[in-house]
């Protein structure tokens, strides 16, 4: 039930579990991430013979831009509900507004650089700008922070809207500049001349709540890989090669889940609670989960490619998705382990290196082979994790922050 009355102040007690409204908000991103995967086939020119010259690079950058915009909306909303009472009516207005805007963005993603660019840009700007304005309206401390945030999003909002009215190339440039300014400004406490800046490390935050929100988004991205694989397999026929590739995709997804949750994924909330600067580890975990989510998005695209063309000669861009996605995930997972335990298991880096050096070989082999290699390498990492856990007591968190 929403709490209407009273000034909205930073949380005094960690609410822990996400609210039903937050979980409802997350469902929108299941749809939005599938639109990202579908969009990639146009941007990356992934059909056989379609990836020529710099097309995969420029196309991949456009897909990444849209994914980063979605992440920015989700992350800003998650931080708000982790800093203030998520049951307050003002916070619920923020979440509902972000929910509607995210749905519009998801619908607009397939043609965001052509016909639906204005819808995508307007929805993004509304989601980002109404958040600080609503917090100002309901009354919160740190008013200068909200004012600086609102000014930042108002300025970058002009770039988003103007870019949406221009052809594709200048649109990409303006949107990239706007997103870059927002990410940099957020990193440095939204500095505005004459109004100062904020120190993120000093923010009061419900660490357990924020940790759970990151875990939930990771599960959304992981679930999206299952959806893509299932849709691709059901639409492409049930031949032996496609069935084997689908089975490998499911195996890889299970291994990704196992590697994520093995200890570090289970106790992220404890690590945040024990950190000297909870907001700092929260910000670091945001970057880490973003890397892993980008990796999962690439893995989902790789599943679709491999299931559709299990025995075809792959394009280079195919291997970038099939093998590069797991490499990104492992890099993010290595950093995640550092954030929780202040160390990194060698198996993460060894596995990423093995996959990277295998590229010159698998680029000349059918995608089925590449998926099999990924499954074997990730299986070795999961086995190493299991052996470490079996040989000693549960490891306690030791965050470096």
C-alpha cells in the first residue's frame, strides 16, 4: 500500500525485498531485451553474406546505444527505490512513469533509428527527467542534487529530441553524446557550475535492496537468453543439428546461472551491508552487472544464430556474439568476485583467455562447434567453483570498499 503523507527522506531501514510494483516494472525489460536481440539482426547484418566492412561494428554500436539507454532508465529507478521509501506514493509515481516509458522504448527499439526514433527519445527523456522533478515535488533532502540532475537531463534531453528529428548518422552522434554526458555526469555526482557536485560514497542507500535489484535484472537478462533460444528453435524446425545446438544453449544458460550465483551472487547483499561505503560498492556493482548483461545480450543473439545456422560457415560477427558474449560475461563476473571477496579466481581469466584465443579456429567451423566449446569452457569454470566450495567453509564477504 502506498504511503502518501510525509516528507520523502532517505531510507532509515533497509526494506530488503523488492516491492511488487518494482517486480512489475522489471517485466517490461523482459520484452525490451528481446527487442534488442531482434534489432541486432538488422544492425549487425547477421544474415549469411550480410556482414561486410564496418557494418557489424557500426551496427553493434547502435544496438549497444539502445541497450545502454534502457539500462540507464532501469538503474536510475532502482537507485531511487533503494535510497527512498519504495512504498511512498511519490516513488510509486516514478516507477510507474518509468514503466510506461520503458514499454514505449521497447516497442520503438526495432525502428529507433528510422520511423520510431522520436517516440524512443521522448520516452527516454520523460523517464529520466521526471524522476528528479518528482523527488523535488514530494520534498527530499539533497535538493541541490535533484536540481543538478534535472538540469543535466534537461540539457541532454535537447540532444535526444533534436537527434530524433535528424537522419540516422547525426542521430547516432547526438544520442551518443547525450548518453555519454549523462553517464559521466552521474559518475562525478552531476557537477553543475555554481551548484557543486555530490560524493556518491556519502549517499545513504539500502544496500540489500539495491543488491537484490541487480540480481533480479541479471535473472531477467538470463531469462531473455532462454526466450530467444526457445523462439528460435520452435521457429526453425527440429533437425538433429538444431536440436543439438538448442541443447547446448540450454546447457550454457544453466552454467551461466551457476557461475553467477556460486557464492558471490548469493552474498552480494551481505557484501554491500558490510562495506565501509555501501554506495561505492553499489556503483561498482552497477558497472559490473552492465558488462555481464551486455555479455548475456550477445549470448542470446549467438543462440539465435547458432540454432538457425548450426552447420553453416559463420560470419565473423557471428563468432563475436557466440564467443565474445561469454568472454564479456566472464570479465564482468571476475570483477564481481573482486567486489565481493577482494580477489579473483584464476579460472575466470583462464576461461576468457581460452575462448579469446580459440577465435581464429572456430571462425572456420560451424556455429555448433563454437557453442560446444563455450559449454565445455564454462563447464570447467563451474566445476572449479564447485571444487573450491567443497574444500572449505563458505567464504565470507570481504569487499574492498
